C-alpha cells in the first residue's frame, strides 16, 4: 500500500488517480489547508473505487503513528507542503515548520515501521536562476527564496538519511511548472485565495472572473521578451510518480530526476495557446517585472527517460485545453 500525503491537493489528486489506475492500493492523508474534501467524491467517481483517506497533519506524529499502525504501508509519496513563494518570504517560519518538521515527523515514523521507500516532491526552484538551460540534475543548487530552501534542505535531510542506513530508497523528483487538469474536467487546480501562478490566472481571465492578466515584463532576455518556463501537464507529472513508485518498489536504486518536457514556452506562447483553445482574445497588460522572477529555464528531462522510462506526452495546447475544460465546468473550483 502507498501512503500519499497532500493527497487532495493539485498534484496529489491527479497522482492518486493514476496510482489507482496502475493497480496500486493507496491511503491518502491531508489536512485540507490548501485543498477541498470535495476532491474525494470526484476521485471516487473517476476511479470507480472506494477511496481510503484520513484527515490529519503530517507534522503530528501521533496521527502518523496511527496511520502506519492501521495500514501496511510499503512506500510514501510526500506532496504535503506549503508552496506559495511570496508567502514564504513574509512567513518563513511557517514554511520551515510545515515543510521541514512535517518531513522529519514522517521519516521518523517510517523508520520505526521499517518503511524505506520515499518519493519526494522537489522542485526546479532548487536550481534558482540556472546558468544554462536545458537544466541538468547536476546543475548548481541555489534556491532564491525560503520555499525553495525548504526543498533543498529536505533533499539534504533525505540524502543524510540514505547515508545512515542503506535500506532507504528515495526518488527526488524535481518538477518544472505543472499546469492543466485531468481530461475529464472533474479534478484540477483550485488554489485557496488569489492564485499566484500563470495558468490559474489565465484561466480566471478567460472565464471573466478577472478583467486582465498582468504580464510581468516584456524586456527579459528571451525570444519575445516575456518569461520562459517548462510547463508540464499535471497528468504526465502524475504518471512520473507512478513510474517512480514502481522503480523503488522493484528494488532499484535512489534517483534524482527532472520532470519537465524539455521545451520552454513564453508567457505570450501560453496566452496564444489559451486563446486558440477558447477562440477569443485574453485581455492582458504588460507590467513591471515581478520581484524574484527569472528570465528563462527549462529542463533536460533525459535522465528521467533513461532511468524511469518516463517522458511527458502532452503538448501546450492540450495543457490549455484541459485547464479550460476544468475551469469552464467548475467556474468556482470545487465549490461550483
Ligand atoms: P497543493 O497545495 O495543491 O497540495 C499540497 C497539499 O498538501 C494540499 O492539499 C494541502 O492541504 C496539503 N498539506 C499542506 N501541508 C500539510 C500538512 N502539514 N499536513 C497535511 N497536509 C498538508 O500543491 P501541489 O501543487 O499539489 O504541490 C504538491 C507538492 O509539489 C508540494 O510539495 C509542492 O511544493 C511541490 N511542487 C509543486 C509545484 C507547483 O508548481 N504546483 C512545483 C514544484 C513542486
Ligand atoms: N507570470 C506573469 N503573470 C502572472 C503570473 C506569472 O507574467 O500573473 C509569468 C512569470 O513572470 C513567469 C511565468 O509567468 O515568467 C511563470 O510564473 P509562475 O508564477 O506560474 O511560475 P514560476 O516559474 O514563477 O514558479 C513556479 C512555482 C514555484 C516552483 C516553480 C518550479 O510557483 O513554486 O514554478 O519551476 F518552484
């Protein structure tokens, strides 16, 4: 059985479905700090299976102990963390507490129960502003914000743990920019409050929930002057986790891989692709650069292909089409 923490979140919910469809038994946990319990009924409908789920906090060792006593857990996929870069500047202690204490509490309980397979949600933000793109896994690690620091520190904690006991097997998955939604339109990204990321903002402008999109600068050193990122469809990303779980459970060694497409798209490329999907213009206005942003980065995903046999399959237009299906079928997210 696989334990998913942060199971009702954006990437967690899509991964849960893919794991079930791949024949894995899953127990999900989440404290709903950034997700809705309504995800559960949607996932039951999509999977045709009764879900196993417990509400609780990964920072709570008593709760975690009860989870491990109740279920035969062979491996853990750890999504639960806070992820808003801006908030991590204004409230760093909250980020270090939740993301680091939660990780340590979880690893301690796993160790006690001799469960040594761990898939970790790392991030391209561990590279900071990379010197070259495509970015390879051995690039310098220099995160630029407290959130990114929690990801790098988590990686360091896990690497020290691996050195202390050879039974540990860890998949360090460094995600680039996940966007899109399940093709059913039943599950998708539904951040609490005002979104910070490009894709949910474009979706809201397309739906008329916001008047216009701010494009943060068109004077970057990129082909069209707007920021370039490696957007990856969330279902492709979820399938990368299925591969990582299968890899570790089959006794193969730890690995550190980028999960991206290897293609960089600009903010204007995303706007144009979305306009093509919805058949009308997306109102936007170019503003000043957002503090802390970088011009361009995209992944070299070839190591994930070689070690996991995984490649992203969906293109930008599919990402935008699936994002729009989710947005238009659920104008107010899970509260619709
Ligand atoms: P999300 O906020 O949608 O999901 C995280 C889930 O974890 C939420 O459901 C939240 O309620 C839960 N959670 C947070 N703290 C918890 C705690 N202490 N106990 C129990 N549950 C808790 O975020 P997401 O986009 O699905 O991201 C999943 C993981 O991937 C995170 O670790 C994130 O840092 C990482 N990541 C995300 C991105 C991205 O752009 N979405 C990029 C790189 C890495
Ligand atoms: N952008 C805009 N307008 C907006 C929002 C974003 O022009 O309203 C631009 C940004 O300037 C950037 C691009 O769109 O060029 C992507 O921005 P996002 O906020 O969607 O994503 P980031 O690349 O800044 O960061 C995201 C997550 C991080 C994560 C990182 C991993 O927020 O947590 O991807 O690659 F670490």
